[in-house]
C-alpha cells in the first residue's frame, strides 16, 4: 500500500520569505511524486512532478520541490512567497511499478502568506 | 484546449434521491478518474475508467455507487439513495494514457449537498 503524509495542517509565512511545505511518502516501487494546489471552490491545479532524474524539480509559479530518496521526502519550496500563493497544497504519490494509476493524496497543507 | 469539464458544479439532493455527476475529459484523454473530497480533507480515489471499461474500482463503496464511461458521451458517477454522509466534493480527472508518467488534470468538481 502507498501513503503520503503532510505533517503540517497549516504553514504561515510572511510575504517575501522562503516557504517550505513538507511531504513524506511510502511506496513499494518507484515513486512518482506530484504537487497540486487548490484554491477555494476550485479543482486541483498541477504544479510539478518528479519521475526520475534531477532531485530538484522546478514547476509552475516559481515553485520547486526536492526529492530525497533516503528520507522518502518531497518537500515543496519557493524562495520568495507571495500573498497570492495562499491556498491548499496537496502532495500525491503513485507507484511507478504498478500497472494501475491510482494517485494517493496527502491530507493537504494550508499555506497562509501574510503581507 | 478546454480542460476537464464537470457538471453540475453544485447539486442538492434530499436523502433517498439519486445523484448523477458528469465528467467530460480533456480532448485526447481516454482515461478518467473520480475522487471524493470531504471538507478539510485530501482527495480519496474512487474509480478509474477507460472507455467502456472499469479498470480499478477499489475505492468505490460497495453499495449505491456506480460509474461508467461510455463509448460516446461523458463519464457518469451515479449515487443512488443518497445519505447525508455522501455530501462532499467529487472531482474528476483525466490523463492521455493510463500508464507512464503523465499527471492527471482535474476538473472544477461537483459539490454535492444532501439535505
């Protein structure tokens, strides 16, 4: 079975400061990892993914994430937060060795960026 | 290229009625996934379909819930005899192929309220 943990329900950061949203995962095969963002009353928007290759992945809106195999983590980062980044962020994993394509999501982390 | 379309966006049903949720995938996508999101929670996988085939329904409740993706027309998630606990946001996602490294693209969701 695969699982994702987002240990922080909410992250508060001041505008202009760096932000980190944490994610750890568990999967038996190769991890395919994804970050999505959800704005109020909207669907999920894809931010970035890690499949293979460089551990640092760059995505939309200036976000990046670092894959750490030994720590089974895939933390989302941004060097300088914007108020408009305030939203709900979801980490997801699927087993790359699994013929199915089920994504397992974490419980979400609410990011609050204060002016 | 239009994104994933879902309708209705909001649906109110009384207990015991039927709810039908529709999803049209992105153009060129033949794989559809349904997820359920309870308030302040992450998304939980329900079912994965290709045209005329259910590939994985391991997340579907055993009773009252069914899904289809006919050769023509949208995918339908059907909930019979709804109960208050069915109140949630239901999201549909699509991808161009089922295997591989593709991310899933999400629709805006249908918010079901059971009164």
